[in-house]
């Protein structure tokens, strides 16, 4: 873009002053034949809006020149606003969203015809000026509109009514209620423009580089009602921002930039007197959100993994969280919303994958299906058709009337397909012997271990389901120690099992205790492994 240096000789009206009372001279423009009229500077002092007529122009139009902190740009004509008529007396809002100006309609030459001057307003939306129209309170003889720092109060001059339209000019004011409605104009006092104002300013920078943010902006809210009152853009080169605040309010400033986090400042202005400046230290914003995810099992609540993600601000992120043995979980993170924290933690429930398990219970001799079997999966009742987690080890205990109970350990599949587990139960017959490998004792003792309870419960259930069953309960040892010692130890161990069953309600008449010591080994006592096999508890069917 071509740049020119613009010098204003005379008075260029600052934002905090009245529309100028003297005409500014623009060196370089006037020498080229321009006729420059009224000008006003933006609140951040980086833009000047003015009315001018080009060398061969026929009417005054509105223009703006902007500064990058060093040089001023070439004048830009506000084409969306300009008409063949004269546009004069610009006044810009502190956030540069509203532009007020005067449009002149010349007299027609007919009798009683006179020049009309109406106050117009245009809106800047997405960088373009649109919707120029007269404001509802404007008459036909209004000049020099001046929007005060609150972006709501408009002060202007109006000619008093007279027969020949040559009455005196008086100062009036009106307050904007919303985008369309205004209060009824009233005479304005000279103290309006000297209301207490706190001008707050600062700089937006990147937390990573420390460099100014070129897309920064400041949103000013009422801290009580959360209503947006005004907004202002930070300077595109320096990142500097500046906004005016009225006295006796409580404001909340939201500072951000495209693709960056938010920072908030609470500013109460109660008791403010006069016009003051407050400059804040540079505010650093981050362009990324550090997200720490903790995945936990939706059923057991156990933590299964921890993951970290770094997400750029200003986007909607769709994350697919994956964990072996669990279904994928989709997480949507919207970093377009105002976000203060640049680090956050989330706990995410993940659902375990499962496969359908079918348990088929059959007679080990005939192969026929047993329909009335009772199944305990990990100690809990289950049906013959159930969903189970993938790749896990489980214990299954199956019992049925007229059969020896069966304990097994099995592994579920690694894929979500149906699996069938076949369990064969041995029918109860006279002289049948069953080894109870899971009934165990403390070392060199007849004290039952806690781990024996599950097998003992199964034995009690067998006796309850088969009330005519009578058993021999025998205990065996290895070859370590004397015959007398092992006979006594095995007898005491058998009695300990009997006592446990009696306490559960089994009739003592249905059990015979036998302590065989080391006299009936299953295998030779020639290794630790074989000795472990020989240390056992057995039941033998005596009657059924």
C-alpha cells in the first residue's frame, strides 16, 4: 500500500474534544488541490476521519487515514457512505463501530426552500461501513454531531426555529437507548464533555514469542449484567489497545486475539473524578491449550491411562481417544469459546469392550445338556449367556443336582465375537473320589486359609443340593515328618473342614473324617512339585 506523510497544520480535533472550530490544513493534500474540512481523531489516535473535496470533485466526501505508529496511509474514501451530496462533520465512536456525520441537502430554489442538514449514522461491520441512514432524532437543521466516550451520548447543534431559518444555534444532547431508539433531545450543558473518564490501555503480546499480537481486541462488559458495552481493536503493528471507561460503573474487560486465549480485567470506577489514564503491563496470551486427559473405566472407575493433547485455540477439535480393550471415545473440544486457562484436566469415562460368552453344561458321560445348572462367575451368579470383557481371566464354578461341582479358570477372547465354553460335569456315583485342590491350610497347621472359602462353599452347596449324599472327608500329607505326626495333622485338617461345614448347616452324620497322613501318595515324594500334589483334601462318595 502506498503511504504518504500527513501533517495537520492548525487544529486536528482529538477524540476527547469538540468537533473542530477551525479548519485543519493537510500539507500534501491541499497542495494537490484538495479542499479539506472537518476532521476528528479516533480514540486510539491511530485514525483520522475527515471531510474533503478532491481536486475535481463536486462534493465533500468522508475519508480516513490510518497510522501504523510511524506513517499515515493514503486517504481512503468511505465509498459506502458517500453520495453526490456533501458529507461533513464526522464523529467516530471509541470502538470505531459507529460513525456519525452530517449530510447536506441543498435548497431546490423554490419558494421557502432551504438547505437541510441531517445527522446520519453508519455502522462498521466486518471492516466495511454499511447502513448509512438518518438517526431518528435528527431534524433538518442539525450540525456538528459529537459522540461522547460512552458511545451512547450524542451532542449536536440545532438551529432554533424561525420564519426565515436563520435562528441561533443551540447545543442539544440525546442518549442512544438501543440501535434504533434515542431519548428525546434536551438542551446540553457545557459540562457534558468533561465527564470523569478513565482511559485504560496496554499491549497484547504472545506468551511464546513476546511479540505484539496483530489481531488483538478488547471487549468491555458491564461486570454486573454481563452486557457488552463496547469493543476496540488493538493496533495491528504494536498490539496496543486503549478504551474509555465512565465513572461509577464496574467493568470487566475481556482481552483476546484471533486464535488465542482470553484474559480478563475487572475495573471498578466508582468515585472517579476528572480524567485519568491507567496503563497496564503487557498481557501475554497463549495460542494453545494444554489438555491432560485421564481415562477411567466406566464400570470399575479405575484409571486405565493418562494422555496429553496440545490444541490450538480458535478451532473446534474432534479427538478420538483410543485405549486397548476399550471402545473408542470421541471428545469434542471447542477452543473458539472464551478460554482463560491454557492448561486444563479432564476425566473421561471409557467403555470396556466385551464379547458374548455362552456356557454349555453337559453330562461328562452321556454328553447330554444339563438344564438346571448353577453358575458362579468370579463368585457371582450368572446365566448361561453373558457379556464379558475381552482378554481377561475369570473363575467359573458350575454345580447341578446329581453331579460333582466343577471349578475352572478361563480366558475371554481378544475380539468382540461370541465364544462358547463347554463344561462337563461328572455324575455322582458310589466310590467316586474328588480332589479339592483349593482347600489349603497355614504351613504346618490345620488352620484353614481364607482362600479356601470359595471351594468350601462349593462343597457345602453340593451337600445341600444332594440331601442323600454321604461322603468321606479325607486329608493327606507328604512324606516330611514321622507317620504319627502326619496322621495327627491330616486328621486335624479333616476335622477343620468338617467343623467349617457344620457351621454352615451340614449334618455331621453325612460326613466321615479320615486322616491318611502320608500313606496314600498320588505320586512319588521325590520332588517339591510331587510333594505339593500329595498334600491334598479329597471327598469320596459313600452313599447317593
